[in-house]
C-alpha cells in the first residue's frame, strides 16, 4: 500500500479502513471535502458528517460505496453520493473503493479515493433551473378554450412561433403541433377537463415557417368565476440553446470523465512501478512527487489550451524549465499538435529523460547537449508514422545496466504502448539515445477533434 506520507501529499481525497470498515487513515484533502474530521478507529465506512443519495434522500453510512465494497467484497467503480458538511453545504462526489488483501488473498481493509463532482452538479442544477423558470414574461403564454381554440397570445408567443395575435387567435392550437405529436393535445385536453395541471415537460412545437422548436411546456386549467373549467393556459419556453448546452455539457463531461480516469490510472501505475524500484520511503515519496509534478506540467498545458493538445516543443519546454538547460537543448521538427493522451505520456517520458540527463547524462556534464528531432512520414495507405529521437551529445560514458529503473520502464514500455508504438533506448559513448515510432493518428490531434473542442 502507498506510504502514509504519499497519501497525505496527494491532492485528491483518500482514506483507508480496516476489514470492519473502521477508518484507519484519512488525508487533509478528504477532511477538506467532508468539512469534518472523523475519529480514527471509531467512525465507520466514511468520514462524512452525513450522507445523501443523489436525489437528496438520506443515506446511511452503511449504504455508502465503501460499505458496499467491504460487505460484498468487491471493488466499486464510480459510486456516487453527496456529503453533507456540518455547515449544511452539500458536496457531490464519486467514490472508488478498492479492497486491500493480505498475501493469502483475504480482505484486510480498503482504500477509497473521492473525487469532488461539484462542477458537474452545478451544470446539472443550471439545466434544472432553466427548465423550472417557465412563468416569466419572457416565455410564450397562450390560452385556449376547452375545445383547443386559441383565445390569447402574447408578444413572446409571436416571437417564438412567428404568428401575430391576429393570425393565431381563433385558430386551433394544433397549428403549433407537428403531426407526430398530435396525440399530446388529446391527452392535455382530457387532463385539463379533469381539473389536472399538466407538469412541465419537454416536447417539439411547429413555427409558422415550418421549423421545429424544442420547448419546455406547462399547462394549467383556466376557471371562470364559479370554478368551472373553461380552458387552459400554456407557458412555452424555447429550449434550443439549453439543448445545445446539454449536448456540449455531456460531451465535455465525457471528456473530463475520461481524462480523470486516465490520470488516475497513470498515477496508480506510477506509484506501483516506483515502489518496485526505490529502497527507502523518502526516495519513494520524492520520486513520486517529482513525477506527479511533471504530470501536472503537462496537464497545465492542456488546460491552457482547453484540452485541444499542445505542440512538441511546448511540451519539451514545459518539462525542461525546472532544469534551466533550454540553451543546451535544440529542437527540430514540423508543427505537430499532440493530442491530450500523447501530451501526458510524452510529458512523462521527457521528464524521465531530462532527470536522467541532468543527474548522469549530457546535461550533467559541462558542454553536454541534447538534440530532439521529430518528423512525420506520410504513407500512401494512410498509415502515417510519427518518429521522435532524443539524442545526448558530449556527455560522460553511460553505464546502461546501472541506469535501469522506472525511467527505462516508461521509455521502453509505458509511453510507447500508450501511443500504440515502439520505443528504443540505446546507450552510446556520448549519452542516451531514445527513439519513439508510433502511428500519427495516435499522436497528433485530428481536425475533427479540434472542431468538436
């Protein structure tokens, strides 16, 4: 299991329990998310003050994803709940409890990672509010008699549907209903005659020019002075923009979800591989911190570019800036915009190469230099290839055997496999030479991806 110091240093909420679900550790990020500090060895399942289901119902701690994982002895992926803080603030989160086992395979506890979902929840709440605010003067308000004949028509209705009041009043409301939705009107009239209010729902309506409009619609009975139902009032809101926003939000959340899962996997892999190749907790923590920092540099590039990728030279400069050796590094190659996955894995590779070079290679030696070259080979069958070479010159003689470690794993296996390519690591007299070949489609962002972004 990762060291306590490492878990304390992680920017995401992490806590552990024993087999009975009693909390044995939590980091500061978890305490910040909960707004509460559970009692180690006493509080069970989750450190939240209170829990709720996503629909707002109270959730017992024994129903939370961690409890499910331990009671059913299975890992739970992307379980979701809401943490209620003592100050009343509600924090939606996703949980990722993973069972911990001893050498015999028996469950001895679990480790849980919590991800704050407030960004997603805020978007969902904005959509709900938009659908709920249907009785404003900006909405189309139309009344009809009990037979479905339009009796009133406001300015917003003219703007939305294209008919003037003179053109609409006295005509059947079915002029606004597409042929495939006519059954809705019969159902609405039946419910209105029974005195029911038709709750807000989303449907399609027809403009004068024949265009279809998605609308949010609510219908209420109209009564006369002695309470008899004489018609209905309809409030319609154009939700074209909200539908487009929902589509873009779904697209964005799928992308964010994918990126979060990908970074989570990279960090777990980094922790696992580093733990195999370090001899002390201090070395382990230091190396993991450096590598997570390098990963964050690549992440910052993507965030600044709104996840549209980054160029090769931008990525190299971001990873080398901590070493202050830019004047000794030359870069040559065509303009290639790396897709986010390539930015993350090549960023890790450049970090490992730069760290090794600064400690043992060309950048540790006066006069040593690094040349980075890349090119693209265009194939007639469309199987274009990306090729990159990191070459060190003027460095000390490198002992290839002594330098095997996590960096070797990244350069020969992790980064190439992530890009569906192949990596070669050579140790010549002047320093390290790393070559990467990969399909261009796995490296460069496509025009379609840029358009979607």
